[in-house]
């Protein structure tokens, strides 16, 4: 499993994929936080917070993470190396976890440099350090878990097809439905009696909850549950190839 994990990481960074994900994520956020004028610009808003980062990042990841994960299984299936991989002394779940953790590592590598934003705003505060630290770290942890769900979705989408474009579109649409689509459905009159319960099934409700700076065990259980669900689905898809 460790060997496969290292192989995936090396594959990401032997091409432009890994570097592009990190650069695009940091560049887009930096432009909106520091350069583009408007209410999203920290210097223009006059408030020492990083709400812009936590509003933009889920949408940026919605496109970048499917781009990371679309090749994980689809490329193996297209080239015919998946069967060879599955004959090695490694279980199906270890294969799935190795690819999932490799994709998640790329996301983590893109998130860590964004801590510079926190220290910059902390220094710019008046007085220095005048920033909602609890809200920041809650949002940061929530963003990581949100990205972790996106990676699990991308891995699953890649396992059901040998076409990377289809895997990308499937992962992006599924991520959107779970992030905002469920919120929209829950607001419809037809769901008026159970709308709040319906909304709690979406990622955004739990992401907003953690953004308040309170780490609720219910939110953690939700994130881990959704991640596990998509990884189990991926394992079932991989196992189904053996039944044919």
C-alpha cells in the first residue's frame, strides 16, 4: 500500500498536475484576498478575517479536485494495468486507500501554504492579532474535511469509467449536488415539512457549522461517514471487475 501511495505521489509531481493544483489554488485565492478590489479584499473590507478564503476555496476545489482524481482509476482501466495491479499481494481496500490518500495529500499540500494568509492578517490586525482565531481554525478544519469528501467522490467517479473527462464531470456534479444542490432542494416548498432535515444531509450545513469555530462531533461523524461511503462504493466497483 505504501509503495502504491508513493507511486501515485510521484506520478502527481513528475507531471504538472500536482504543481498546477497548488499554484492555481493559491493564485486564485490570493488575487481575491489581496489584489482584486471589492468587499472580498481584506485590505478594502477593513476587517481582519479570512472569510473570502473559506467562501472561495470550496468552489475552487470543486473543479481542482476532480482534475486530480479523474486519472486515479480511469487511467489504470484505460491502459489495462488495473487487472495487473489487483493481482499483486495487496487488498482492494488498500488499493483504494492508497489512491485516496495520495489525492488527499495533494490537497493538503495546497492548503498548508495558505496559512501564510492567517499570519498576514494576524500581523495586519489593529491591534495586532485581532482575528477570530477559533473561527479561522474551525473553518480551516472544515475546509480540509470538505476537500476530503471531494477526493473520495473523485476516486469513486474515476473507478466507474475509463474516460477521464467523464470521471471529471461526474465528480464535479456529484460534489456540487452534495455541497449546494441539497440546500436548494431543501428550500423548495415540497420539502417544507422536512426541509431542515434534508439540508443537514448536505456538506454546506456542516461546513458552516464548523466555520463558527465549534468542532461538533456530529459534523466530524458526517464527514467521516460520507468519505467512508464513497470509498466503500469504490471498493465495490473494483471488486465487481473480478465477478465478470
